[in-house]
C-alpha cells in the first residue's frame, strides 16, 4: 500500500511515521510513505503558496495552483487518480470502519491544509473524501494525516506481527477491548482475575467477551447502542 501526503511540512510527517510498527512495515516493503512538499510546486519566485481570500476575512488561504500541481505529480507518477483525502473538520469523523475501507486501496493521497484552508476550486477538482478526526480545530492537516495512516496501515496484511492483533482491538464489532494483565499475579493488592490463570481458553474467551460488553456499556454507551451482540447478550445487557 502506498501513502502520499501532500504537505508544507514533510519533515514533520516523515519523522512521525518512520518509527515503531509503521516504520518497520515500510522497511519491509509492506507499505510506502511519501511526503510531497506542496511548496516545491509553486510558481511564485518567493515560494509562497498562500494569498489573501477574496471577500476579505482573517488569515491567508492556500492557493489552488501549487496544490493541484503537487497532486498532478503524484497522479502522473502512479498512472491513476486514487482516492484523495482532505483532512478537515467539515468531513465525517474517521472511524475503524473507515480505516478498513481505506485499507482496501492500493494508493491513497492525503491533502494537509494550513492557514484558513485551501481554495475551494482545487478541492472540487481533486478531493474524493473529506475526513475529520474530531470536532476540534488543529493548526494543519499533518497530525490527522498521520493518525489516519497509522490506523489504516494496521489493516494491511503483515504489518502487525500477530495475525489476531487487528481483530481483537477496540471498536471491532463496536465493542471496546477487554482489560488485560501481565506479571506479577498480584500488584499493590490487586490480583489478576483467576479465569485468566485457569488455562481454559473457552472460559477466557467468554470472560473477555463479557468484559468488552460491560466496558463498552459503561464507557461508551453510544457504541454499545450499535454493538454486534447476540440475542442472548442483548437480553442480558440491555
């Protein structure tokens, strides 16, 4: 899978994504991450990529030309027009299900805005998906792009060393992950639940499922309302 991140701050993006699980996956060739510097495509001799918005208002606006030419360079390189994601509070909120959907793509382009945004005309021309990571405003789209690349990369086969890791995490089936424990068996007077020491995998699985349901109902009732439960579970935990 190939990620192309259009940004004014390529070092920020690459330093954040070239580490840990994602960095190792890139080293193995399971995915590629390329930061495309929009400033490299401006025709302004001072390398400016912004100007005042028509109609007045505070701040500056990223111009259409350098954004489009940067995007065009990626399209010409890969020979196709992939899904292009604009990180903006105006889009639907990014979810685990969205990550799975995006992970089916071979190529993805992320467009990181700055200042007061980007000229609407280039957005209409190149953007296929408007996505937000939450109802708040950030300085630019780099952090949201990094969040999305991290979440999507985990869905790529081979990126996670344990094949089960991606299927037992929070939000699978709209349930939160169950509590987990490691050594020692007792810490500060708190003991590991006996079922986890039993060696009975069936009982462990049942306990973990029940704990996921309880935790979701208590902490995220919005998720619990749409969780994938059996009829028996719904009657017990409604």
